[in-house]
C-alpha cells in the first residue's frame, strides 16, 4: 500500500462505525497487534499455533488473507452482498482489509461494504479464538442486526 492508502486506512476508523469494540479491532488490525494462536502459543496459553480451520501456522496475515477457509468465506460474503444489493464488488486484498474509499458504487453502499468487511474480520477473529466454525448464515444474521443497531445509533 502507498502512503495515501495508509492515511485513508487510519483516518477511516472514526467514520466506519459507532461501535467502540469494532473501532478498537480495526486499530489493532492496522497496527498488526491482534493476538492470534501464534502469540497464545508463545505465552503458553494454547498448546499449539495451528489454525483451527486449515491446520497451518496461525498469524495475523494467515487469519485475514492467507487462510483458504477465510478466503472462501470472504468470497461467499461478498457474493451475498452483491446479490442482496445488485452490486459488483470485486475488492483487492487491501480493500478487503482496509475498506474502499471510492469506486463506481454509491456512498451508502460503499459504507455498508466497509462495515461488513470490518464486522466479518471481527466475526472470523472471534470464532477462531473461541474455536467455533465460521458459518455464513450466522454471520449474515448477526450482520443484519448490527446494521440495524448502527442505524439506530446514528439517529
């Protein structure tokens, strides 16, 4: 990413959502300080540092861009959003991790996309830490509820 992209990623946190927990998560992700099984294993909290879904060594990069199960889940979530909104999002890995700042989509749809991607990363992270499967139906139900809450917080 270039310098302008990093500036956008850092400054977009405050406008992305109202929920402090998600803002904190995005901040930690940008700074690469999220605790994964790699760190938990180093501290003796977990017996191994293998990814719950792929069995490969876990890390921040693995958790959000390299794990084949996460990549597949990303694809399904984006397909769901595109079908629901009659859109054609096809984001790069940087856009998946840090959000879109422009494009051929309307501003409200881009905001929904960015929020969805942030919430999806948080959902995946939470499931991994709790040794739970990532399930599209559960994610979508939680996301739709979060959309309603975010809308209420802004009114």
